[in-house]
C-alpha cells in the first residue's frame, strides 16, 4: 500500500465543551429527557443521538441513558426541537429552584 500525497488544505473543527464558561447559572429553561421516549434508552443500544449531533455546545453524551451537562447548558432548546421521539422538553428553571428550596428547608 502506498500513501497518497494530498495537496488540499483541509480543516476540521468541533465545539469544545463549555467554551463560553459555566452558562447553566443564567439559563431560564433546562432540557429534561424522558427515558421512556428516548430511542437509545428504549432500545438499549446506540441509535438516534440526533440531540448529540445538533447540540451547539457538545454537552450531550452519546451514552445510554443520554445525559446533558447542565453546568454548561444554555437552555437553547435545539435538542428538544430536533428530537424525533419528542423525548426532550424544556422546563422552566424556576421549577427546579423551588424544588431545591423545599428540600433545603426540611
């Protein structure tokens, strides 16, 4: 086998996790995954992962179950819009704050 010489200039880039910093603190909505609807979780094998493909911050794991790094998630909702199974919903961040407050008071 002979190596080919290529004179084309090529570049490849991919997003780095959290390039904008820990943006989860100022997010107004957070993505919540329903594992009962998520195609990889239901099938128990790698499939779909369209949310992973479209996440602009590369915060979605390509694992089963799918996980989202909420420390860096901006809450853009792209994952929800591209999910063919409608397994991701955007939930108001205030709902999680009030749940945490209730847990801390007891």
